[in-house]
C-alpha cells in the first residue's frame, strides 16, 4: 500500500467513524449541536414566522474572502446544481462568484468536482423528492472520493424536517446552509474541509443585505438583478415566507448602480427579481419610493430591455401602470399570478383579492397598455376545490386571454395553514383538472402564436437553438421563443425576424435582412 492509499484508507476509516457516531446520536441532539448557536433552530411555523422580528435590516458593503481562503480552491473544481425559481438561479450565480474568488473553477462533470452544492427548492413535494433522489445518487461518489464536499443549500435547508432527515439518513452530506447566510460560504467551506463533522448552519432569522457579493453570471446577454428579498404575503399554501424571510428591499441607488454596471458590460436585458416585486420599497422608513419609481429610474438607463418578476396583483398600483405605459425599454409583458379564478378559493388562499378585483386590474393594465401580454401561475386542486370553483379558473383563463401559464397541482407544504386542512378532492380528479387546464393553456398559446404569422418581431438573439446548432434562438419583447437561421455574429444583438411558421410554444422565422429559412 503506498502513502496515498494509506491516507485514503485513514480518511475512509475516519469517515466511517464519523458516520457511526452520527448514527448513535439522536437527531434532536444533533440539531441542537449543529444549528448555529445564536439563531434558534425552528421548523417552518406559520405563527413564529408571522411574528417578524422588529430589528432593522443592516446593509453591508464590506464582503471579502478571508485571506486564508482566497486560494484554497486552486486546482479544484465546483459544481452547483440548481432547482426551482430564478431567485435560486441567481443565488447560484452568487455562490459561483464566491467559489471562483476562492480559486475554484466551475465544472459540469460530477465526477470532476471537489465541491458539489445542491441549491434546492421547497415549493412543491416533487421538487424536494428530486433533491433527495440526487442526494442518494451522490453517495457512491462520496465513498469513492472522501475529500469531496457535498453541500445542501437553498429553500429546503430552511426546513427543519429536511435537516432532520439528512442528519438521520444521509450522513454523506458534509454541509447544510440556508438562504440567509450564503455570504458565509468561505467560512462554511473551511469548516467542512478541516472539520470532521457535518456542518449545519441555518439561520431562522432573515439575514442582512450584503451588497458587494461577487457573481459569476450565467450569460453575457441577459442578467437577473435582485431588488428585494423575502415575502410577507403568507398565501396559505406557500412555504416561501418561511424559507426566504421577511420582505426587505435593496436601496435604489445600489440597484441602479448594478444595472449601469451591466450596461457597461454589454448586457441587453435585465430582469428585476423578487418574490413579490410590487411590495418593493414598502419597508423603507425614510423615503417614499416604490416599484413604479424604480422602473421609472431604470427606464432612463440605456439598456434595451427591462423585465420584472414576480408581481402580486394586490400591490400592483396605478403608479406602476402609468410608468410601464411609457414603453421604451420597459416591456409590456406582465406575469401576474392569479392562482385561481374563484373568489372563495382566493380567500382561502389568503391572496387578498377577488376574481372581480383581479379582472379590474387587468382592465386597467389593458387600458394603459392595449397590447400587453399577460401570463400567470395557477394552482389546481387546492383543498376542497369544487368542480364549479375549478370551472371559474377555466373561464377566467379565457376571459383574461392569458398567453401562457405555469400550472401546478396543489402540493401540501408542512407548516403552512392549507396543509392542515382536510381535503376531499381525490388525486385523480386533481390530475384531470390539471390536464383540462393545460389543454386550454396550450390552445390559447397556439392561438396567440398564430397572430404572429407574417409579422416582423424584434428578437434578442441568445445563441444556438438547443435542438439544432445551425439555428439561432432568442426571445421577442413579449417573451416568445423564436427560431431562425442567421449568422452567429448576431448572437447578443436584437434583430428583426419575419415569422413564417407558428407552433404552440415557439415561432419560426427568417431574419429580415438575411432571409435563410428554418425548416
Ligand atoms: N411570489 C410569486 C407569486 O406570488 O406568485 C411566486 C412564488 S412561487 C416560487 C411560484 C408559484 O408556485 C406560485 O405562483 C404558485 O403558483 C406555485 N406554488 C406555490 N406554492 C405551491 C404549493 N404549495 N403547491 C403548488 N403550487 C405552489
Ligand atoms: Fe408565496 Fe408568492 Fe404568496 Fe409570497 S406572494 S406567499 S411567494 S405565492
């Protein structure tokens, strides 16, 4: 046995001893031991979470990688697997930025990685099942490569039941951290590298706003910009207010500076991000400044396209509509989740608007922006949803004329009020409702697409199509995917494309100046 093999054997023995020790300790003891001492460990508990702490959120501009961690990753690679929404995608960009500053390089090959992070989503049960599946798949690799660090982060880590399950059943995980302490990654990696125990640091209290975190953005054409964090809406089905903490807005000057910086780097499009962007600024005590004001300021910046997501109908105010109606770089595609067409279900969901109020908002938006594209999110099979209530969702879908919708079957989330309700709707009925709704969504999308036949649209070219490298793909202002043939030199530019063929979810066309047809 050579020196290297001896070291590996010793490491495996120490791993096994660690696993044995964890197995013999109760999960309560482990949770008490591992949760960050100054933050009380807590399960998602709607009552506790509603009692948001009074302390002000502090802003920090002094993030730096400790000197001893700046080169720790040299010659090593990291891989981050991202589940869920744009917020998670963007958090991944931040973690990639931090790890890169520590000297790590990114890889897509699992076997090559020295650190693997699973940035998880808790919004529905099947999202969680996928992550547990992946955790299981990674076990043989960890046994083969004991120095590999496997971390679980993102929304699932904020759930005590998840942490408990990992501690009990997946001792090959080295590190668990939450959504509020991403900036602690260098310290956590250090502890995981040099310590022998599983590191669990999950803050139940929401974190401060850390402004100067490094980022490695996924592309060079479109960028996400967080404008706020957390959510205070407490829809009765939703885990987000517990996993992401209370609403807290970034200062406008920091957002504007970030957008200007992106312009200087050549980005063509920004999407302003938040769980409930319409509540932006409501937490400011010293200034009156909301999403409308922010959009108005960003409207003046020389960036071709500005989007925002996600809107909550309740806080969508007249000032925002008035600003959006100016057009220009503010695109008139509005994603406005309705969740249900039934006022009774909306009340049970705690959405704080009725079907009629939602329709009134749609009327106002259409009056100011007659060509606005509206898309939405819908949940079917909320506990005890009747056939009539579901039909109201179908009629609302038609009445608004949504051009696309993300549709979901209700998934009970532990700790939310809806999950405690008895539910008399059989799973089969819920599946049928989802199927019927999706048929309607597809029909409406296909009909909208047909109206583009022969039209010339502006496409921001993102790159080669996923299906055919000879075809280019990009999105219109209204977020329609367009495939067309053209020179690779137009990638990153906005070009005019004449639509020659329409499908349910995409358009084919020819470049107005360079007429090469897509088959
Ligand atoms: N904040 C946004 C909003 O209010 O619409 C989006 C939050 S969430 C990441 C995206 C979507 O997931 C929601 O709009 C909702 O349709 C869906 N969702 C949230 N909780 C769910 C649950 N328990 N079961 C099924 N779908 C859910
Ligand atoms: Fe969840 Fe969105 Fe409701 Fe907030 S507003 S609780 S993120 S669905």
